[in-house]
């Protein structure tokens, strides 16, 4: 099993406000929508997103809901051209986006903004991929060895270039071995101080594309993955497992 990431899902409290934010500031367009009785899912991405690129799924639960971000959830990172970090950040500031972490405060390597619900969005410099396309999704893990082993054994992912080992934390990037550079990576952040994290309900999941849902699920069960929501319980449309820290992972056959 070596499918690329299909999307990252986050929950939002006001769907129209969130759609307007992402469509206005990141120039996203709606790629798909699923209207259910109690919720709406909307899939967003740049106009020319790569065929192996990941989308952003906004989940809106009908009614009046509030969510907690939690600190196990980190951020999504979006790409801008190598020479356009400051220009892109200034554009967002001119459009009224909240000033969170500007390029200068980040050594001019990256920057951060937040969306209307407080989800953090990193802006990273890349010489590939459509502007504002998703480069990676970051989650925090409590044991780096367990997290690296999980993605290696369960999903046959490998560590790709980008590891950053600092004095107090490390970042590791995981993806299928032959994934194109435009595909989304998973960033595992490990802090050395032994802290534990809260899994807030504003954070949803990452989704992995598979060719055959039942075969992929059987492989995961053989590899002792968590049996969270099997294909049968999801009408064979998708399935869910969890990693060692409780982060949810969806399996989906992309039509």
C-alpha cells in the first residue's frame, strides 16, 4: 500500500465564511461537495492542482457547533514560489488576513497565517507545484520512533528529504517512496520534553488514496493497525484507522 494523500480534513464553524476565506485569499476553487442530512463536506484546491496533489476538505456540521483546535493538530503548509514569500505574505496582509508569524520572524524561510477558525497555515517556498497547493500537513506525535515505524510498516511510506533536528524538537516528513514532489507529505513533529497532546475536535484527519479498499484494509489489519471504522461500517465507500497517537486516517478509492 503506497497511495498518496488525497486530502486533509478540518472542521469549520461557519462554512460560508471559510469558503470565502479560502477562495479569496488562497484562490481555491470548489472541487467537490457532499451534502448529507447533518453535515456538508466541501473539497477545495487551486485550479491547476496536480493529479497527485491533495485537497483541503472543510467539514461543516449543521447547527451551532464550536470546536477546540487542540495541540496534537499542527497545520497545513501551502506553497509559494521561492522568490515570492514576502510578496505573498504582504498580499494576504493587504487583504485583511490576520498577522500571525511574518517571514522575518521565521528567518525568511516560511511564514504563518490563521484561517477564520484559528487553523494555522504555513507558507513555504517551493520551486514546484501550483501556488497555494498543499505541500504538507503537520501533526504532533509523542514518540518519534513509534510514529516513523507506524507509517513505514502500516502504509509502506518512507522518510523523504526535509528532516530538521533542532535542540528541542525534530521534524520528519513521510510519503510514498515514488510519490511525485507535488504530492502532499506528512510532517511528524516530535518535541523532546515528553509532553502529551490534546486531540481537539476541530482537527479531522488525513486521507490516503488506495486502489482497492478491501485489500488495503486487510493489509492494515494484518499489520495490526487499529480497527476503527471498517469498510462495511462505511457502506464500502471509505474506512478509517488511527495512528499510535489517535490521529484519524481515512482510506478512500479516488474515482
